[in-house]
C-alpha cells in the first residue's frame, strides 16, 4: 500500500473500520496492537473545590483523527462505558484533514452522551478543513447531544445536581488567530504567535463567565455561580500552558502532541507538532501556577501513520478535594 493509501484508509485499510485483526500476519498484528489497542491512563488529582468524596471522574478522548478503534469504535465506547464517568471531554482532532470521510469521527462521538455529559473543542485538523465541510459535522455533533464550546463556558450539574462543573472551551480559531492564521488555509502559512494576547483575553473572559450559567440545587438555590465549582478548560494544544494558567482554572485538558509519536527508552517523546524534536509536553500532568494541565497522548495518527512504544490512550482523571 502506497503513502496515498495510508492517508486515505489508515494503515489497516478496511480492517481498521471493521476492527478485524483475525486475518493479519504476525508483524501486522503487533503493529495493530501497538496502534489500535487502547491503554487507559489514570490520574488522581487534588483540587480545592466542592467535589464528591470518592472523586469526580472525567474521561478525556482526544485526537481520534478519523481513525477506527475496533468495529464501530467499540474499543473507545467499551473503555468509556466501563469507567462510568461523570463527564466526558473531547479535545480536538476528531477529524483528520487527510481523511475526508467523517464517519469514523461521528461513530466515535455518537452515543457517548449515554454515559455522561459530553463537551467538545476542535483541533487544528478541523480548522484545516473548510468551514463548509465541517458545518454539517458540527450540526451532527450537536444533534448527538454534544456541547460544542468554541470560546464558550457552560456549567453542568453532575451526580444528580449535587455538584456542578464549569467547563470552558478555547477554540482553535482563537489559537490560529494568535498564530496570525485565519484557518482553512493549510498549515504552511502558520506562523508563530503574532498576537498571543487574543488567547489570554479569551481565557480571562471565559474564566469570568464560567459558572454564569447552570442550574439549581434540590432546594432551588442557584449554585451556578458558586466559586466552589470545579472549573476546567478544554484546549487542543498543550504548548500554550503559560497562557492557560489562571487562578479560576483548575484543570486544562489538551492533546495534539500524539505522545511524541515514538516514545524513546526513558519515556521521552521524539516529535510533536508545534513543539518539534524532543517536545516538553507529550503526556502526563503539568502545573503552571495553580492550574494543572493534562496532556493526552490521544488515539490516532495523522501524516505519519505509526506509533512506537506509545499506545493509543484514553485518560481518566479522578478529581478529589483535599482531606
Ligand atoms: Fe492536533
């Protein structure tokens, strides 16, 4: 299979869609396991907010890149279902600019609301596809009950309204604007941050708005603006951590780095987009001020179709208040 075939169908072609590893050769089976079998990564984080004693469970699915993980995305759905999450966050690159069929992305997203409220921000790949092509995709996401947060904040009740989480989303359009790129024009014109202030201004506004909408508790008292709500930000690109740090933002969920594609002995990633060789932010939890940022290695690949020592990842974060 040539390079164009990789880009169009993924390295496993139709088998990728059907989750079929039965008829593969030994080498192909090893590659399949390394690139398709999902690893669940757990983090337990402490945040001084109003949280259930057993911890709030947030699941992050990132960088699907229009690939399949099991038949009809069964590996993703089974992993998420077993966690019984309180909240699910999708942090961009559900689509891939090189794969114009959006079915795999919709198969991954649709039905997740059966498990918990789902929130979404886009990534650079969605931005690199034309607005006309993505319009129908976003309409389908919304119809599936997924809350799209393009520079918006929304407060959601969890655990039967006993707790509230304020979720903010930084759109990739704002990140592109900071880069001096309007989007939909391809990455060649992308430049380093010409005007990063647009990011900090948006973060500041979202932090102020977070908690402005929501519901009421069992006694009818408004809890939407409660400063004790957990506040999380969704944004695709981790290398912008210094702009995300804000006293009102507890956690940031990011992806984009694909774990550095190849993880070297010792656990260091080799390359990540917008960070280059030996990138700093490829996985794990990073702190800037009081803000903690989670970087998912994500699930899929883009131009380069293989991962090494870097299994596709779904992240579970259990957030607890200090004892
Ligand atoms: Fe990305």
